[in-house]
């Protein structure tokens, strides 16, 4: 038989009560209501009024759920947690602690027995599995929230984020060399084919390595540039160029990348490629820019070009047009 405390709401209409408790007739409903009120499991909401039947019942009732005894949880929080974990939040939210308790205790047990493991940095998923036996728990299943409730940040667990590895093709490994970051995959493949075709120059520039930036994805993957590439690419004598779509978004990718890594690398636009795009675009009707692009660009990108080319670019943007880098094909290189 169902229990009235299993009803998901705190208030129940008399018709809902009859349906939920599967009472076949009104006489049985009256008997049930008398029984539940006598046991103090429900109480009438007098403002709802009587239903007009005999014997009369109120239209709605409040479900009086028995209060829970959280004494054991309070003692657990006060005396069992390691000093590294703060108990303030859960002491004031014992129902939340009841839901999170097993995860909190798993972390507490880990810190008691294996805190020395925190001396070595590991990835989020590795640490998550080490503590909770679930590799996705920390980032995707509430782990960050529980850490916050306990006064911790992910950094306290000595974890690092993992990025998508940089996809790159090196035509040679000489140092110094010019490294070209490309926004889009098609241009990366076309330029790689060009270099594989016994060529060493692209639009007059000798390029040693091509990097596929994957649009905005380059911001994250480039964080580990010094970690994930071979030493010849990380040589500070190298020159790094960027080439993307000629629109607000493409320019912002360059400017944000340059700003974020200004202390590590000097990033320049691949000037001759952008000039080639403009020249070829003069013969065709250009598409409209995608809606919603952030037009709040700076001046650094334009500073690498002549005044004439700057005016062409700015006019293009003002007309809400753009040039995809795919306008250039292998034959243009």
C-alpha cells in the first residue's frame, strides 16, 4: 500500500488523495482521512473550505511529514572531517549533506589516507577516479560543487586541465623557422599538400611548420604549446604567424591569442596571405558575415598592414562582408 508521505507535494486536494491512495469510494476516503489525521500525517487546510458532502471533508490537506533526526550527521560533520574540509555549509544544510554524504566521505577518506598523493599533479579525470572511482565526477557530475561546499577549489587537489593536442605538420625541423597557425582545417590541408609537393614557400614566405588552430579552440590548446610540442618548435628564435578568416571573429581570435600569450611568443598576422585574399576577393561577390559577431576589435591586427590595405579591410567589415580563408586554394600558394 502506498504511503501518503510518498506524495511529491506538501499539499494535496481531496480528489488527489483518493486517486493517489487508490480508494474506491467516498466512504473509504472518509475513513482514510480520519485515520491519517488521527495519526497526524495530514492536517486540514481550513481556508480551502468543506466539500459539501456528508460527512464533510476539507477540500485540501497539508501533508505533515515527520521531521528527520540529523544528529548523527551533525556529529559526523563536527568530529569526523579532516581539518582541510570546512563543515559550515553542510552544518547549515543537513538535507543537502544527506544527499552528498557518500561523496563527502569518499573525499574525507582519501585525504585521511592518501593526502601525500596530492604532491604530484594529475589530470582532473585521473584525480576524480582516484578519489571517487568515477573519472567524470569532478568536472561533470557535481564534484566542483561539493568541493566548493567544503571550502576547497580544484587547485587544492593539485589537478591540471587537459587540452586537445595541437595538430601540426612540420616540413622541416630547422631552427629558426616560421610557424603558421591556421584557423580552418581546409586551409591547413591545402597548405600541407602544397608543402608536400616539393615546395618550401607559401606566398613567398618559407614556412617550416603548419598548426591547425580549430578556430577559437586554439586559445585552449595553445596554453600547452611549450609542453606538447617538440623542442625545435619551442625555440624562441622562431617566428609565429597567424592566418584566419577576414571578419570580426577571425581578427578577435588573433588579438585574443596574442594578448594571452604576449609574454611567451610574438604573434604576427600572415600579412601576404591576407593581402592575397583581398586581391582575389575583388573579383567576386562576397558573403555576409555571420550574425552576432563581436565587433569590438582593437588596432594591433591592422597595424601590420599599409594604410591602403587597412582601409580595404575596414571597408569590408563596415559593409558586413567577410572573406573566408578558403578563398585561397593550393594553386594560389
